[in-house]
C-alpha cells in the first residue's frame, strides 16, 4: 500500500542573488519520511503555480514549515512596520486559505514555527512582531553564532494543559524544546486552543478546537532530530497516524465510487 503524500510548504530561496528557487529543509523531509512514514513533496507556495484545491487533491496532508519571512500583518488588520521583518505574500496566499480548507475538510496538517503562526492568523488571530521586546519575555530568536547543533539546542520549558491533547500525547505536562522565532501569538484566533506555554507566557502549542482532523501546531522546531528526540518523535508519529487514517478513508471513498 502506498504511503500518504505530505505537502511540505516550501519557501523562496535566492541563490547567489541571481536565481530564485523553491526550497524545503532536508530535516523536514526526513521527519516526514522516516517518522511520519509519508512521502515528502515540497510545494511551491505560489498561487500563480498551484491552487489550494490542487494541493488538497494531490496531498493527504501538509507540513506547514518555518521560514524567515513573516505573515504580512495586513492579514490580521495591522500596518507593516520595520519590526515585522520581511514577507512572502505568495506563501500567505496559499497557506492561509489552505489551513481553513483543511480544518473544514478534516485534512491533517502539522504547523511549525511560521506554520504555527499561519494557523493562528488563518483562524482570525494576530501576532506580536517581536516577542523579545515585550516586558517579561525572553529572547526566543535563534542564537546568531554557533553550530547548527548549538542553534537547535533545547533552551526552554513548555508547560502543557494538564490532561490536554499535548499532555496525553507526550505523556507529561512539561517538556524542553528549542526556540528559533521572533514573532508569536498576540490574539488567539477563533477556535484556537493554546495548549502549551513557555515559562515567560509565550504560546507554544495550539490546536483548532472541534476540528475533524489533526491540527496540532507548535512554535518550536520538532523537525530537528525528529527520529530521536522524545518530544519530536511522538508528535510526528501522531501526525503520521492521522495521515494514514485520512489517506485510507480517501482510498475507501474512491473505491466506493468506482464499484
């Protein structure tokens, strides 16, 4: 039986300042293929090239990846400032309606970092442009120096709601995670349940309440060392089970139509 196909949202990449490419991190593909047991497919997130309907038909689920450009603040009713950083409007035009369509249909997705923020904005929420500027908040950004191992090192605690979805999945109400983000949730969107917080009060784990499919999303980067990390692995395994369930149900519907 074929494995579920996972659309990995790609980002534009400037190569030597002369050539634009669509890029996806190798560790995203490894986490999908080796832990979630899916077929990783990097998606060019550009409405000139693909539509939400195309993607939902071609893929069984989606990995909403991190990325340096941020969601444009006009998507949540605010003016862009220097603090908001750079943007990728093509990606906004695909991922935000894709999230809403997946929630409605029950098609699984896992949101990571920017993807976590996209889920909140897609459901009507807003973002702080720079978490570290808020009183009492720590600096959640990637350290500017060091090896990749040092940049992705576990740096803070995330506490989950006791008895909640993430608590049950992880088997604990407190985990250590990495942190590599500048923005964060300000106003939670409609149906967004914040199920985990950093110790400074920054939302770190969410899902969409009453959604028929898998919508778990995290502000940290679980794709790093996903096969071995005790927090990352159960998250990607649960995503994989949701993908298989959706793909099996879809195959069943197709068989019924052709019978």
